[in-house]
C-alpha cells in the first residue's frame, strides 16, 4: 500500500516523522507525496500553542476527506495526541488510530494491528475503532536508534540529542506533553550521525528543547561541548550547529569549543523570552537580566564574528508598559542578528494560564509589531555590514528564472534564516548544486544577501 505523511510543528517532530517513514519503507510500503495517492495517511501533530493546535485539527479534517476516495486508514500521532488524547477520540471519529508519544516504542505494532485487521465495524452512524490504550507519563526513555528517512534534502539533517524538557517555564506545555528532559546516549547519537554522513549529509543541526542540558541526567554534567567535538571528527560532516541553548546553561567550555572548532557554526540560538527580571521570575526562567547580558557580552568578546539569535514573548500575564519598554530597549541595544517574537498564548494546564493580569490581544499585537519593526531595521543594518566581505556558501537551489543560484552561509539556519542569492553567470548548474563556493557579498534585500562568486 501507499503511505503519505504530513509533519507539522518543529524539527524535533520532523525527526519522529522521518523515523516513522523509515519503518514503513523497511516493511515495503511505498511512500508517496500526494495525499490523493495514499492508502494510508499519517499526520504528525503539534500541540504547543493555539495556532499550532488549530492547524493540526484543520489538517486532520482535511486529510479525512481523502477517506471518501482512496485512503483506507488515517493515523494521527504527536504532541496534540499526547496532550488531548481522550478529547480527540470523541471529537474525531474519522481517525482510525491515535498514537501518543509515550507509545512510540510500540508504534509499529499498533500500525500493524490496525492494517492487518478489519477494525472498523459500521452500524448506522457509529464506527468502533481500535485505538491506542492510555498510558500515564513519565515518558519512556528515547528509543534505541532506528533507521530514518531524511526528508530535508541532500545537504542537512536534524540530529535529536534529547527528548522533553525539565525547565518547567510557566507558559509552556512541552514538559506535560513530552515529559522531563532525557538525554540520548552519546554513542547512539554518534552512530546516527555517522549513518547520516554515509548518506551524504554535509550539515548536522543538533537539537533538543534545551541542548545545554544534554548529558546532565545520565552523565552528571553537561556534555554538549564534548558531543560537538566528537561529531566534528566524523568524516564527511562539514558544518555543525546546535539550536536552543538556554543562557544559564552556556558554559565557558561550550563558548571555547565554538570559538576554536572550524566545523561548528559561530552561532548561538539563545531563547531568552524576556529581559525584565519581574517577568522572568513569573515565567519561572532560571536566569536574570544581568546573567543574560553577561553571557551575550562574553560570547561576543570571545567570538567577535558570532551570529546571535533569540526568541521573545510579548504580552505575558502581568507585562506592564514599563516591562515591555525595557524589553524593547534591550532589543535596540543588543542588536541581535536574528530574532523571533511570539505573542503569549494562554495554554490550559500551564501555571501561567491561571495568572491574573492577562494582557489584551490587541496590546499583544501592538507590542509584537513594535518589536519586529525595530528588528527589521537592526537586521538590515547588520546585513549591510557584510557587504564587501567573502563567505563560504552552500548552493542548494536555483531561482525559477535561472538568474540566481540560491544558498546559505554557515551562519544561516535552513528554513529560518536568510538566503544568499548568487548571480548566475551561465554556470553549469549540475556542477554547482550541493557544492560549497566562495562568494563576495554585494548587496542586501530584506533578510537576504546578494552575492557573486
């Protein structure tokens, strides 16, 4: 039978999808890209914030329409299922099988049970379906490494080093969905990285909810710097980056490793969320304004060419005009290279949902707009400082009109950061695609760079 996949949400979710694709392929199912060609449709959901939940429900309902045609089975997995399992069973009878995250160790058995039996017995307006049984958290330890099918192209792949989160920020539902932070064994991660290298992958993007926590639970101390060093020794891997490093976990050793190792991107993604100490405390963040400023200054002092990215939340309960202005001033002063902002989403089951002084949605939107307008100016100024400089660029595509080769520098995360558009001077495209070239920056366009070889 043919199987189609829809993967929603973050890159950590995408890895789970890739593992599921690998399972089907190993069992001789054909993977198809078009939903109308699928006998089985699998939707991997996100349940983090309101907009993600809406997208997941809409996608499930959209995919359910294909059951009127070729599709025989609709399977839904992921964070939304983990968080709202009982509600979804009642609300979405169109779905043949729900699988929670804490059931992934038996995922294939559940899928086989569904496919091998005639599990739908119809009578008038009712359908009786086999669904996964309810098991309580905590989450099981990360599954032993399984073959996965990389869906992100020929050049880069995500490498998950841990599951869950132990920070328990008051606004965040992730610990209640995916459990406390659990590190993968280093040898298992290295085994997977070598497999990816053998597939031709040139860039590893190391991810976890908080990468700086890696190793603390199983080795007694953070092992992120050591892991990055070992990954850099794998033949064929040219670029390595790690995402989501919380400020309180950034050590001297980690900064030094990034500074000295040529394969590791001089890039820190530090989700600070806010800068006001009173808001940080209400968020249950394990840091302070002073610590955040100290870490940023230390990184920039040791790695002058570093790219700094952060994410912020505006409109958190109790955020006053003064708190917001403090945050805006900090953004203006710090001049992050990359910055994303979220409007606070009130999530049931989280401590912040019960806090008084909830901020009106119009106020959130206005504050969001002010931050992003300021960041656009900062980003443009930062990018213009690159004009005249040379960078190594990985060519990954060509513009539809053929006028530009499209690539990324080591300082750009795929799908999130800007691109480099290189003037095509009648180059042989086959010789250029998926290759590293030296480019000189000539101009800037919004968040992207214009260059020539």
